[in-house]
C-alpha cells in the first residue's frame, strides 16, 4: 500500500514511514502535480483538504479525507480505514525523512558520521541511501515505540 500525505500531514507521513509504509510527502507541491503523481504511482491520497479530496475522487484516485488535526488520531484513522494490522508493519524499514528503504551499514562505514559513544555502544546501523541519514538503536527508539504504542496495538519485535 502506497500513500501520499498532503502538506498538512507531515507528522502522519513520518509515523507511517516509521511503520514501514511507502509514504510520499512534500510540503510545497501544486495540486495538479499531486494528482498526476497519485495517478502515475497508484498512491492513496491522505488529505485534510476537502477540495483536493473531491478533485482526486473525480479523477478516479483513491483518497481518504482525515478530520483530525492530530497525528495520533490521524494514524489511528488510517489504520482503521485501510484495515492495517501489525502484520502490515515493517518497523524502521524506511527513512522517516525521505521515505527511502534503509540499508544495513557496519560500524566502519559510519565512523565519523555518528558520535563516538554511539559507534562504540552499537554494532548495528542502518543508512538511508536517499539522504544519507544514519539510524541506530538508542534511547530515542524507545520513545518512538512508546509514542506509536499509545496510538496502536504494537508489540515489540527486535
């Protein structure tokens, strides 16, 4: 399932990416370009914009109009609407910033790119081939998981 989150849904896009869903998000793109992209890539539009939602439906594009302003309610709504279960989740598979699929990286390849303490206390790293961001298991991971667990039924799989 591939999504496109409109400019009002940046936090939702990030959370969907953390769950492993292919979710495009651009905060500065024209409606015409959005509709073309949605059609070409067969993505589902997630939006709070009634006008864009209506235009997408008229163009035969699958669109879901979200009512809430809060990412947690939005995420819960998307999961319910598309009947997503934990079996659909691929935690930390995509870059939360640019949506690219993450690749494994060894400590030597990230040396100088992460703090020394992180380098010496972790043996597994992930690198984004799109933006170059480096990911590792740290205290921030627990915070992310807790924020997701507060919204959805998520069991920990390490």
